[in-house]
C-alpha cells in the first residue's frame, strides 16, 4: 500500500516548517503518510491543488498568500473557517473539499494547554485586525473571556471584527474596538496579531496595560525575541511567541486528516531547539 500524501502549499514555501512538524507527528503515531512542500505559482493555486488531488493527495495545508483562495475552493467549511473567512487546511473526500481553519484553535491550545493560562473570565486585548486576528475570534470567544478589546492601526478594520465577534459571541462578554491611545486598565492576555514585528516595530500601546501576570503573546516567532515581546518583557509580563501556535495548528490539521491527536510537547521542544541552533 502506498503512503497517503499530504502537502503544504504556499508561495514562498522553502522555509515552511510544516513538513518537519507533520513528519514528527507521523513517526510518533505510526501513521503511514508523506508530507511535502508545494510551491504554487501566484496565479496557480487551484491548479496546484487539483493536480495534487488527482495524484492521490488526501489533504493540504495552505499558507501565505493562498488562504482566501483555499476558502473559495472549499465545497464545505467548518464553522471556525466560516468565521475566519480563510482556510489553512483542506481535506479531500470523495466529492467534497472540506475547508478548515486551525490557526485560531492552535493559538488557544497553546495558551490554555501549553502555557497553562485559562482565558475564562479574562480581559483580553487583541492587537491587529488582519487575517490572523480574524481567525482567532471564534476560538477565543469559545473560552468565555469577560472582555475582548480589539485595537488596530486602521480602526475601521477593528470595528468590523467587533461586529463579526458580536454576531458570534457566547454568553456575556464585552466586545469593543479601541484606538491605541484610548486603551486603559490592565489586561490578563495581550495577543499581538499584527505583522509589526516583521519590521521590528511595536504597536504604540502603553506599558501600563501590562501587569506582572499578563501573558504577552506574539503570533510571530524567530531566533530572536520579537520587538513586541522585548517591550512586554520591559513591562515585566509573561512572554510567549507563536511557535507553539504553529505546532498546535498543525496538530489540529493532523487530527482532521488522520483522526489521531499527536503529542505536541516533544515536537515543540524539537522545533524550538532547531530554531535556536
Ligand atoms: P495581515 O497582513 O492580514 O494583517 C496585518 C495586521 O498587522 C493588520 O492589522 C495591520 O494593520 C497590522 N500592522 C502591520 N504593520 C503594522 C505596524 N507597523 N504597526 C501596527 N500594526 C501593523 O497579516 P496576518 O493577519 O495574516 O498575519 C499577522 C501576523 O501573524 C504575521 O506576522 C504572521 O506571521 C503571524 N501568524 C502566525 C501564525 C502562527 O502559526 N504562529 C499563523 C498566522 C499568522 P492595518 O489593518 O492598519 O494595516
């Protein structure tokens, strides 16, 4: 029997860590599968997917810049993909292409299980209103925080996310948009879902928003600490980067495809080691 085929599709794709992560999951759980990188031309995502599927592919992860096209390609969507408006995981069945988005649940799993920080009844600040911020709305709200404040450089985009979040809220939770300068009080968790760290910038928020117990989470990760985490460190906060989110979103995709939940702790430790060496 041939091994089942999976892939991650993006452009660029050479630096994707997904093959390493899924390779470890497969080895650990004894799943017979192969996982490769696919570079799709910028105007050739759908063709790349259909060729892979025609060759027997069972599913793909989708990364920058194709998450919206993957959303459009899916014939069925999970609720969290629907709210996210973007798809990072496709699963091919006989006729259907199921689209899911595991980024948000990956973030929440990393915070709740790996960092051991409950979001229930907490005051949460979400920085950014792009695709990554939108993707975490439903999973974060499912944890029943007391308050979710969304701040973004372009305030109208934060307001749009507030409308979306309000339409999907569960129970009593205060949801609002706020300008950087108007943010006030201490937050229990501050999530940086902006790409500011890419240009070594920090969203212009006050250090007063951080308490000693505040979890400062940057979705970005790298060999060096991000500018946002350095700022949070100077305020005495608890720090966490997005490497755990990356591993956890992969674990959710693996579960969707294989019905087996991989152990993530050792894989995250391996990935951390590889990043830092
Ligand atoms: P988008 O391009 O969709 O959104 C970018 C967001 O960042 C917007 O809200 C934008 O504000 C804001 N922004 C950009 N530059 C600055 C700046 N200099 N100061 C303040 N705000 C800024 O990107 P994504 O949402 O897709 O990705 C955001 C980050 O999340 C990326 O760094 C990505 O690497 C990371 N990510 C990590 C994942 C993981 O698994 N760890 C998964 C997915 C994403 P405006 O609206 O005003 O333009």
